């Protein structure tokens, strides 16, 4: 059963320069359906860990956890911290099937990554969406990470391989679990397809939100064990450390 909606059927005229801002409903006056005022007010993540993008009080720092135990991934790229209105937009995209909001966020993430590539960030050879277990996919009807990865692939000209990362076992939903519970929940949760050919490649995992990094760490470890030369993580938003402002 193919639950992923066809991107061609998500009717939205992205070339209409007279479109309204999806946040305030005022004329966008730019190719993207967001006005410059709303775009500037998004919770941009300017000060964060150079490795995992954890929000920090200063630039160009590495958080204590990444310093003590460097993760299997090289770098997380996230344009926003998980705050209003990005958190509400992601929730409406994931749980209310408001795909134009997801498409807008993907386009903004693509612009962010294009600027980062121009500044010297290495471009990956493949985009790999975080997989969803079959039961969860049946319940939701689509994989939001898969949709984001396909949109990014078209915008950035990078191949998307949606079948390399697999989640053959149903596990508890990560949302609401503690960091230790998340790590335990993901033991042996993921696998690579039999046809995966990633040896020596630079790949990027695509997801919507990075919380504790447990999922990214599990997938990056699997990919590195299979011979991936570098693993990055691209996501829409990064949550702060629990208890932080």
C-alpha cells in the first residue's frame, strides 16, 4: 500500500506572485507564500552548537555533550529553534495534513542550505529521510520527513533515496519520552535496505525536528558502519535543552 501522497497532487501555485502570506494572510509580495515581515520574525537559530545545533548563549561553541562524546553525524543544519510560529506550522503540517505549510518550510530550509553551501558547507550526494514504521505510516498516511526530503531534492538538485533507511520494527512514539528512553526505544529499530550502496558517500539525513538527537545518532551510526564517509542532518528546527529558556 502506497500511503505517501503524490506531490503533483498537492495543488498549490508556487509561481503566483500575488499569493497571500500563509502566516498573516497579507500579500506576500515575493515568490514564496510568506511576507518579509513574517519571515524576519521566525525564530532563527543564530547561536547554537557547531555540531548538534543545540541552542547556546553564544556563537561558535560546541555543547558539553558533543565535546565529551562526539556523535556519529558531523553536523546538524537547522534554520530555527523549535518556537512559535515554527512549532505550530510543523504540527499543522504533520498532524493536520496542511501540506502547503510543510512545502513553505521545506522551501525556506532549501534556501538556508543553498546559502550554507555557498559559504563552504559540503554538499551531500544523497538525501535520506528518516523512515517511519509501517503502523505509524498507516495511521498518519504519509511520512513528513519523506515529503521534506523530496521537496529539498528538487530545489537543491540532490538525489533523494527514500528506501535506503528502513524501520522494520514498530516502536513507541519518541514524542514525550526522556532522552534515555528515546535511546533505548531505538535499539535495533532501524535497518538498511539490501540494495543500499553508500560506501564512501557523503549523505544527509532529513527530518522535521531534532530533539535529543537519539534518532539522528542511531541512523548516523548505522550509516557510518555501512561505510558512509560523512553523515549530516538537515531538519527544520532544533529544540532547546530541557529546562532552558
